[in-house]
C-alpha cells in the first residue's frame, strides 16, 4: 500500500488555507508563538477587536465547569487603531492569512469597523462576531435575530469584497434560519459557533463564579451541540462551514468535518496545550492516510451520505 | 520553540490537613527558574480533561535538578495533584511570568505571606538567603496547622513571626505593628507579599509610609497562562493612568505601589 | 451550636413534596426500586406517556459524550391505557405524589391525554413534555414557540385543576419568553429544562452514534446552560421552577436552588448510581445544617440577592 | 434493598494486544451469580464521571469468592478499567439480567462465540462442565492473538475449534459446516452464541433446521442496566407478535428463535 498523497488545503469562501485548523478568536495570540509555529496553521485569528479601547468585564473572568469553562472576559480590546498599527503588522511575519474578528455594538459600527479593517491590505478576511450584544436591541446578540443578522452581513457585504466569515451564536432556537439569513446577506463562510450562554454558582459564597454573572461555555462539554448545529446548517446552506466548539484533538476536528465543516477553529484546547493545533493537523493527516483520502473535501459532510 | 514538559514526580507528601508538598525532577528544563514565576500545571492525565484546565502554581523551592511545590487542596485540580505518586509524570507549562526582583545592594528583606501565598515567598527567601541577604518573615494563617507547611521557610529566615486567627493575632492592626517594628528594628530594604488582598493593601500603605521597595505576587484566576485569554488581568497605575494588564505576562509579581487592589 | 431543625418540604405550584429531589422523566421507573426507597424522594415521575403504544427510535439509542450522554430513545410507550391500568396503580404502593409526564403530537392530543390522566385520582400532577416534536408544526418542538406553548398550557388548564408542570426545552433563543407564555397559559410550575439537542459521529464508521441521528444531551456537561436558564426564568416569573439537567450530587442541586429552582429533577445521575437521590437529600440537609438554614425557601434564588 | 458493590481488584492482566483479564473479590456479593448475567461496572473513580456511564460486562468465570472478567479495550471505559491495579476498588452494579438456561437432561452443548462474546460463553462452559455436561466450542476471531484470551475456555471443553480471518476460516459457510458436523457427530442438545450478529443469524437457522435448543446473549448498548432507560431494547417475536423488550431486564440472554436480528 503506497502512502496516499494527502492535500489538506481548503477554501473557506474565497480564502484558501493550507489546512483546516485555525484558532478561535479570543483563545490565540502573541504568547502562543513560543509554543506553536504559527506558519503551520491554516490562518491566524486574533481576539475580536472593538472600535474603541475597552476594558472587558470584571474579575473573576473565567471558571471551570465539568468538561468546560465559562468565560466572561468580554472584549478586552485596545481599539481598532492599535489593532491596525500593532496587531496586524505583528502577524505579517507569518506566512498565513490573517482573519480579523470584529465585535461591534451596532450595525453602523460593524460597517465602520469593517471598512477600516478591510482597508488593510494585510487582512485576508473578516470574521463578524455577531454573538456580541447589540446595544440597539437590549443587548441581545445580533446573531439571535434573523433580520438583524441579514442586515449586519448585508451592510458589510457592500463595503468589501474580502471574504466575510460570520460567526453565529449557538444560543438560538433555529440555527438554520440564522445561517440562511447570513447567507442571503452575502456571507462567504459561517463559523458554527460561538459559546453557549451559561452560568455557575459557588454554593458556599452563593455568588456566580464569574464576575459578569453569566458567560460563554466552551470546551468538550459543548461539542455535541455544535456538531448538531454544523449538521443542521449543512442541511440548508452551501456555504463553507467552520466548526468551532469543544475540539480537543484531531478526532474532534474530523467529527466536525464529517458533520459538514470545511475547516475548524480551536479555542479552549489551546489553553490545555498551546501546541495542540500542530498535533491536530498531524492527526488529520494520519486519518486521511489510514483511510486513503486525498482531500479534505472527500470528508466534508460525509456523514449525511452515510445515513 | 518552547514546549510543555513532562516532569517526573520525586515525592508527594501531605504536610497538614490540606497542605501538600511535591517535588519533581526538573533536570529537563533548561530555562532558569526564578522565584515568583509560576508553572501552569496539568493535573489531569493526558487526554482525560478532568479537570480541563491547567492550574497555576509558583515554585516553593528551586533546586539544581528539582522543583518543589507547596499546595493546598482546594478543589478538583489540587485534589488530583495529591493523587500522584513518585514515578508518575505530570505535564507542566513554564516557567512563566515575571519573577520577584531584588535590587542591587539589598541587605534585608521582609516577607509578608498568608496561607498558600507563603509558598510563593519561600522560593524568594531561598534565593535571598543564598545571596547573603537577611530574610525576615511575617506569616499569617487561619490556624497553626496551616503554618506547619511553611516550616521549611525558617531555614532561610533570620526571624519568622507567626500570626493566626486561632490565636487572634492575625488582625491587620497587629500585623501592621509587627511589620513596622521589624522594618524599624532591622532596617529592611524591601518587602514582598503574597496570599491576601487585605495584607497586600496593608503592605502597600506601609511601603509608602516607610519609603521602602515592595512587590506583590498576585493570584488572579488564570486559564491559559501564556497571555492570550485575558482571564488574569489586574489594574495597575502607571503615570497616573490605569491599565488593565495580564498578570500571567506582566506579573504575577508587580511593584506593589502600582497595583490597584479591587 | 445546636443542630438546625431542617425542613426540606417545598410547594411546587399547589403540590407539596417532602423534599426537593425527584426523578426526571425517562430516567426512572420500576427496576430502580431495588436500589432506592421511593418513599424517600419528593415525587415519582415515570417516563413520558404517549396516547398510543409506540416503539421509540431505532438502535443504538444512546451514546456517551464528554461529561454527557445523548439519548434518542424517543418515547417508547405502552400507551395511555396501559399507563392508567398498570403504571399508575404500581406507584400507589408508595407514599409520594405521582407526577405524570405527558407527550403528545398535537395540541388536541395534549388535551385528550391530560383529561384522561387528570381523571385518575391517583395522579397528583401533570407534567407537559412540550419538548417533544409537534407534528402540526413540522416536528418542531411545541416548546420552541411562544404561542404554541401558550396554547397547549392554556387548553390543558381548562381541563384540570391539578397542578400543571410545564417542562421547557432549553433549545430556544429566549427561554424567558417561553416561560412567560407558559405562565400566562396557566402553568403552576416550570421544569427547566429538557435535553440539549445534540449529535455525535463515530469517525471510523462515519455514522451518527445514535440511530436517530440527533438526540438529547444530558448529564454534567449541560448543567451550566441549565443553571443560566433557571436564573433567567426566575428573573421574569414567579412560578416555582424545577431545575433539571446535569445534577450529579447534592451540590449541583443546591446550585440550581440558589439560581432560582424550588425543586430539582435527577436523570442521568441515576444511571451512574441508582440510589443517588437518597445521597442528594442527605447532602442538602447537611448543607442546610452547616449554614443554619431551616427551609429550602431561604435558599431559593438567593444568588440573585448576592450580586 | 440492593446496592452497588465496591469490589477489590485481585488482579488485572493484559492477555494479548487488546484483551485484558480482571479478577475481583466478590465475597461481599450474596446473590447467586449465573453465567450470562452481567454487571454494570463503573470504570470511573467515584465522582470523576470520566467516563460518565457504567459499562456492562458479563462474567467470564464465577468462583466461590471471586469474579473474573475478560474484556477488550475499546474506548474510554475499558481503557480506564485496564488502569486498575490489585488492591484498588471498583464499583459494580449487579448481577443483572436473565442468565443462560440449561435444560434438565442436557448432555452436550455447543458454544459459538466471536471476539469478546467468547468471554460471556466461558462462564457457561464452566458451569456446564461442573455439571458434567460435555462442552464443544467454535470460537471465531479476527486473529489468533484475539483467541489467546480464550485459552482458559479449553479447560472446560471437550473440543474447541478456532476459526479466524487471519486463516480465512471464519466465513459463515465454513462455520456452518463445522457447526453442523459437531451437532451431528456429538448429538448436541443445545447451542449458545454471543458476540456476532452474523453468527447469531447462522445459529438461529441451524437450530431451526436441526431442531435443538439455542440461546443468544445480546450486547445492546446499555445506559442504566436496571430497566428504566430503554436504551437496550431489542425486538422479539412471541406468538407472532413483535415486542420491543429491554435486554437488560428480559435479557441479555434470549431463546435465539425469538430474537429479531436487525
Ligand atoms: C500565579 C499563581 C501562583 C499560585 N501558586 C500557588 C501555590 O504555590 N500553591 C497553591 O496551593 N496554590 C497556588 N495558587 C492557587 C492555585 O492555582 C489554586 O488554588 C488552584 O488553581 C485551585 O484549583 P482547584 O481545582 O484545586 O480548585 P478550584 O475549585 O478550581 O478553585 C478553588 C479556588 O482556587 C481558585 N482557582 C482555581 N483555578 C485557578 C486558576 N486557574 N488560577 C487562579 N486561581 C484559581 C478559584 O478561584 C477558587 O477560589 C497560585 C495561583 C496563581 C495565579
Ligand atoms: C450484556 C453485555 C455484556 C458484555 N460483556 C462484555 C465482556 O464480557 N467483555 C467485554 O470486553 N465486553 C463486553 N461487553 C461490551 C462492553 O460493554 C463494551 O465493549 C464497553 O462498554 C465499551 O466501552 P468503552 O468505553 O471501552 O468503549 P466505547 O468507545 O464507549 O464503545 C466501544 C464500543 O462498545 C459499545 N458500547 C459502549 N458502551 C456500551 C454499553 N454501555 N453497552 C453496550 N455496548 C456499549 C459501543 O457501542 C461501541 O461499539 C458487553 C456488553 C453487554 C451489553
Ligand atoms: C477566554 C475566551 C475568550 C473568547 N473571546 C472571544 C472573542 O473575543 N470573540 C469571539 O468571537 N469568540 C471568543 N471566544 C469564543 C471562542 O472563539 C470559541 O467560539 C469558543 O471558545 C468555542 O470553542 P472552544 O470550545 O474550542 O473553546 C472566546 C472564548 C474563550 C474561552
Ligand atoms: C434515557 C433518557 C430518556 C429520557 N426520556 C424522557 C422522557 O420520556 N420525557 C421527558 O420529558 N424527558 C426525558 N428525558 C430527559 C430527562 O427527563 C432530563 O430532562 C434530562 O435527562 C436532563 O437531566 P439529567 O442531565 O439529570 O439527565 C430523558 C433523558 C434520558 C437520559
Ligand atoms: S491567563 Fe490567559 S492571559 Fe493570563
Ligand atoms: S439499559 Fe436501561 S433499560 Fe436496559
């Protein structure tokens, strides 16, 4: 048996990446380059940026739950100017596309920020974090409403030809409708998904374990919910899906690809092991060699055919 | 490229009701380890993710080929640590963070530790002692049992004062008096603290009044330990501006005068 | 310090139970009485019943995920007649109230079944499982829609004065709205909540791990999502809440009570340890003695005051 | 009231690449344990919930004061089991379920096992042997290595035939021929199978043709093991009606003629 020639490259809506493994926004950045050669991963995705500098939420900002963690970091950010002047140039030393995650508080702010970010020749694609609270709608996340999702994406679509990734929130009754709204709005790719809204209480202090009362649940606990949502989105949309939520190893990444993802993002796992993305890439390659697949595309959504 | 290290457990012993001491073979770590730095320790077996995240611990003693940790069993992470036996391997990420600094010409330092924060100061005591610096310490804890764990510290200290709730000696006023007396009597050059917000605020005031140097090792909640997650931030004032900085990166040790204790 | 006199009894919407621990429907029944004295728990809650006998879904019907399990049992049921003639009488040997969980495929069927069940003098309360698929609405769960939730509860309310517990689905954008719809409809108590819709794939066979493709995620993994939803429901509704999802021990039960629950239901934990509910009752009592609480009510929703 | 039992591990040994053997002290279990019954074993340490659910295993040997299990490392549950060492305690729920039955007057039985299903049949072989019944066995596996684990079986068997993929002897046609020959030659009264859907269907056909008794031990996915969750159902035909029954309660052993193999 000769070794299969494995090609890990995928296209995620106009952007070709060398392999399907990239970091999840907020769980990656300077500090990790000491443990991971950033040139190995499909793309770099720094933490979501806000227009103005802001501090984020009060401490404690994270706690552990069974198989997961709740974070209520909020978006601690130095603002878009510093992002364009420092963060973007910093990643130029690496040979992989930079995807900029944008958090905004209104549709207009999404437009403004997208214009500024897309204007940078060094940014390969935009990721719209529509899970963040929309101040014009009682702080409910943009991504919880079909129409608002459509509006945000549609407006940003007018501004740039660069690939637009839309990061959905999983905290919705019907993710298919939101996915289709994003698709109609002009999204090039859908990130499925952000964290599950969650809460934990210390029964001795009787207080919430994170300062902001509620936060986002990530880690292996949420993977089955995310795999389901990927599968559901794949059922209705042809956009490339980027799976995200609870991927700890190559097997988890493969599971999401089989469910319908073209690529995946890795968050919490990097806290456990900052070089884990490298292991994942190797693991996917080994799986493809074992089962003689040549391209990732042979695996994308394959479970649908097996039912 | 850095990597996490699998270190062999040399010993792991219970010292008192909740305190444990672990020694690990650190000969595979090339980097110099300094007091105040920490390791983000994976207590879970590889791939078991129970608990999921690493837990940060500063070094209790730093030896030629081994590292010692003093830890208090709090929850699942430290409970899991207490189960390891000699010969087992544990995955560590580190050393991370900014260590304590000892200024050129320092002769006498004073440590103010509370609870498990004493562990963090112990490595500093060891280093200072080895440099010929005289070390004084005020150690605070709930009970004498909790202080048992810190016995080892006295090898490096000229004088150690214990205060406890048990003996009703750990009130801030009493500690202030003890500290001030020691500073006056021994002409302390710098003071260091860890383990209590209340005592940190006290030391912050004392060093201002007495015009000596001071540092604090913070123990903010950490997830990544490598500066990417923003869990561990604290506020510091620099040039009259408040900054929110990552304590795993710019700390955990800070000049005590710049920290805003929430 | 004298021992506090602890009273564990609570009222869950007109039904007083001796303590806040009861089983979750589908994770309890004959077979467990060998391991647990049913007289110890607050109530007995047999598996949801359907009108006609039905087989449930195809095998495999369950799989394990990290910190959780996915079940796609479906409602395997012998039908309402057998329920009334066998199940209800069986539980008469125990001295605790019987809560009957009802699954129906249409609003009308909910009415019919409620009428029959409420007609039995041996049934203390009804639990409406509105997480089950509504055949009149493309199989989307009743509990995913405010209006339908209102309608089901409102119609059943006309039929009986017995306490109506409404078991919400957690798979919604806004659980507060659904909770309020149930309250307006006349619910006496809200069970928060059923399982999270989830999926897992075996990467070697590339097939879903449960026969029905998707199933419900239960177990410790979901607890933080449920605690959040209890807290949210408590913010808007005065109805007693019964927390359910991921409770493994007394501490988890107390956490849900602090978040706003008056009682709790225990599912998956009983598979791990069929006598676990007894330990939970003892654990709650010990906590109350430790912190000198006399009634559960001193704990219900206490975290809200601590923020 | 029944309770789960914490049993002490007496030994836990690797037999071949993926097969392990564990013996536990069962002196605390009063109930009689019969071949074909199973225990729902909690492989996780108490309170660790990793893995979460118990895993069902039938007994490999039933002794006066000990129980033996033969298990194949598949995933997290069996991997965790393989980590236990003598002296550790493991929590078991059981014995559960309906055992194999041996009709009055039975002289010769034939076992047809595949893979880890052989473990389930072993206890039956032991019991039959002790009752003076002659036991014949056809054991099927991927490789000879997998059959190594079943060596112990031969102590109780008059004749054991091995078939493997490795040697290309495990095809259904070949097994049918071997079975039929054994039945004819030794005048087998009853046959029992476990471990393979394909071989179960084969045996179902054989017992009809040959008009002998037969039982099958199913291995449906189980969650609770006590008859409440409906995970483990299988279809059986009784009086021309198909019933869905819980295999943890009405099984795992069934008369083979009534089972509908999906
Ligand atoms: C820089 C630093 C150095 C430390 N050095 C020591 C030491 O030498 N010896 C020692 O016993 N402890 C030390 N700690 C505290 C130690 O990290 C926690 O006690 C430990 O993480 C508790 O984990 P657990 O799972 O046992 O308990 P949990 O139940 O998870 O938590 C118990 C308590 O510990 C805190 N804690 C939990 N996880 C973390 C975390 N990742 N970061 C910070 N705090 C956490 C929680 O907020 C809670 O108050 C240090 C902490 C920091 C930040
Ligand atoms: C009545 C009965 C008796 C059994 N006796 C033995 C035995 O003597 N020796 C032995 O090695 N194995 C036996 N098994 C099979 C054994 O239960 C599974 O191999 C084991 O549960 C796998 O768990 P895991 O975590 O290692 O693997 P997983 O990765 O969880 O699963 C691996 C495979 O085992 C199956 N499995 C997992 N959990 C269960 C479960 N709870 N119930 C049934 N199947 C499951 C899965 O469907 C999958 O095909 C028996 C099963 C049953 C139902
Ligand atoms: C500490 C932390 C910070 C995060 N910050 C952001 C963020 O700024 N923007 C964003 O879109 N998602 C953010 N997320 C969500 C992650 O990108 C990811 O969607 C989520 O963690 C699920 O993936 P995981 O289970 O692999 O961690 C954050 C997650 C964590 C744990
Ligand atoms: C095997 C299984 C079967 C279930 N069947 C039902 C059911 O028939 N009706 C119902 O309302 N909920 C059913 N549930 C959901 C449980 O009642 C409960 O809401 C859920 O399991 C979450 O609680 P847990 O994490 O404590 O298990 C079932 C759950 C499991 C695991
Ligand atoms: S612990 Fe993650 S940034 Fe400090
Ligand atoms: S395993 Fe739960 S009913 Fe059989």
